């Protein structure tokens, strides 16, 4: 089995991103590159960094600043030192409040959700692709897996068109359906390079975004996600699954 | 059966939009409000207008100018004179050339395709919703149908995630998957108002966008679309179908 050496996760100041960082530090020997917009305000992440100096690298990134992506790729290259990047988890995302078409829906909400939830994962994946390819090549003898090289896009069941029974929520639903479409194209575009691509619904978690009524504790969800990620093979390439590995219809 | 009185179609200077205008003028007694960005350059549409003065109304609209939409709604109200709008066909769209992630994909392409192909249909539908509701109320005794009130979003099979076997094409695929997501929400948000919403793949047509190698003649496709639209009932509310009525998986 190839060794999962380097993982990059976006949006790690809180919620699912922060919890994923903890899981990887606890459950694998991998180095973690954790991005957040404002490291100074990410106290819990900073504390984690102090007790994991050699393994946790905090990278300041505003995912709307696309012209900085190639520079950030250089920063990641310095950390990964020729090993490449095994796993990119596009986790950072936003959601506007629920609204129906009749009500307060605004152009700015539709575009902002799309830019952060869809365009940023696509463009960051493009920027990190050379590093993902290096990891895939370094582990060329190993089967397709997150240990070799993979892109995991954190999507949402709200992006499932067939499971939409409540309507509304245009900015978020559109951005996540679009992210699922992008993930499918990634899975096909990267296949010959040995890089896996999947979209994962993390479950409805008790986070700032998910709210207090959510049924899932965030660490329970991310522990389940990690287990699911570890089990991914070429059969799941392009799949849309939830935290526990169950398939979701588009 | 309710009478299909007023139809609004976007992007009518050429291609599928222009052909749809012809079909409605030939096959139904409805008045047609045909939008295009530059009426002076839309010669064929102007010629049609001259021979259908009382039924064809050309409305100048740039679908990126969202702040003009409420004014355009007033223009449509003047044409429809209290009858409301029975059918809005969001046809206008753009497509960037095919590219894979590795190649020339740009942020601007992703955002531009999303703004024109997804945001514009959503916001135009929002602007026309009061007129669609008037038509639905005026025909309250009639079943759900395009004769009562409906929104038809011209989507594409390229927006089908499950049928994507070729990859690439991020800007167009993302925008059309997002449009399908929006259509599903519309179908749920409008149900109680008696307004139908569907997404239609028009077929791969010989147009400027579809190219010369396309298998379908555009007038054949739009004739088939009109027949399909006429057969829509509440059972197809929210459906993703192609020109001939066949269902497409998301």
C-alpha cells in the first residue's frame, strides 16, 4: 500500500475542515496543509499547529483570490518536497440562507456561492494538479486510491437534483450541483494520470453552517469520512457519496 | 383547454430561439415576445416581425443587465394586457469551446457561462413570475400545462452528470447542471401557483453553437419541442427531458 504523505484541506478554521485536520493528524502519519482565510483568527487550528509543528502547515488563502493560486502551489511544493500532493480536499464553502424564488433571492448570492463553492475547487485543483501528478507518478505501482493521488470535493445532498423535495435554496443547490458536474469531469480528465476524484456529502453536521439542530456530531462525521476515503478504489472514481460511503443520486 | 395566449422567448436572433419563434407563429395563435440583445442585427427576426405585426413583439434585452429586468417586465405587461404570460422559454445561452482542466480553462469562462446560462434564467423567471401567476390565475380551472402557465428552461444533455462520459467542458456543464437544479426548485416553489417548470435538452442542432456536424436540423428539433411542450402535464413538473419528450437522467 502506498503511503498517504501529504494532504491539503481548505477552510480549516472551524467546522468540518478543522475536524478533518484533527482526524488526519490522529489517524494517519500524513502531513497536513490546512488553508484558512485568516490564520490569526483560527485559534484552535493554531493550537493544533503548536502540538504538531512538523506535520501541520497552516497556509493563508482567500479562495476568491484566484491570481494567488499559482503562488500557493509553490508554497505547497516547498512543504511536500518532491513527494507531491496525495490528497486535495476542497472543503471550504459558503451558504446563503434559505429563500424561495419569490422572496429575497439576489444575483450576488447566486454568483458568490458559485465562485466559492464551484469555481474555487475547480481552479485550486487546476493549480495543484502538477503536484497531484507527481504523487500519482511516485506511486505509479499502486492502485487508484487516496494514498496514491485524489481530489475530494465536499459537496452536499442539497446539490442532488433528484432528491430535492423542498425547493428554494437556489444559490447553494446550483453551486453544489455544478460542483458535482465538475467532479465527474475531473474523474474522467484525470483517469489516465492515476488521480481519483469524488464528491462527498459530509452529512448534516452540528457546525456554524449546519446549525444546532443537525443530527451529526462533526467529529463523528469526519471520522466516518476518513474511513470512507480510505476505502475508495477506481470503482468509486467520479462517485457522489455521503460520509458513510453510501451512493447519492444526482 | 386553456388558450396559449402569450409566449416569451429569449435569445431569438438566431438558432433555436429564432426557430421557436417561427414554430409558435405557425402552429399556435399565441402572441410571441422575442428578446434579443441587438434587434438591429437580427434581420430574420425583423422580417418575421414585418409579416406578423400584431403577434410578434421584439424586445431588446441584454440578459446580463439584471437591473433592467423589472423594467422589461413592465414592457411585457403592456403587451400582454392583463392576460398574463403563459409561457416563458429561457433559451438564450452561451458555450465556451471544449477544454480539459489541464488546458485553457479560465475563471472568467466559468463565471460567464454561469451568469448567462443559470443566473439569467433564474432572475428573469423571478421578474416575470407576477405575469406567470396572472396567467395561471386567469386559467385557474384548467390543469397544469403550458397553456395555463409554465417556465421552460433550455438546458443540455451536457448538463447531465451521469451521462458525462467525455469529461472537460467545465463552464458549460456546470452552468447547465446548475440550471437543472434551479428548474427542480422552481417546479416545487411554483406548484401551488399552478405554474409548471421543466428543463429541456433541445437536441444537438445545426446552429452556430451546435456546428455543422450536428445530426438535427433546427426546425425539426423545435417542431418536436413544441409537440413535447404541448403534451406536458403535472406529471412532468420538474422533469429533465429532451426535445422528443424522453426523460434524461441528471
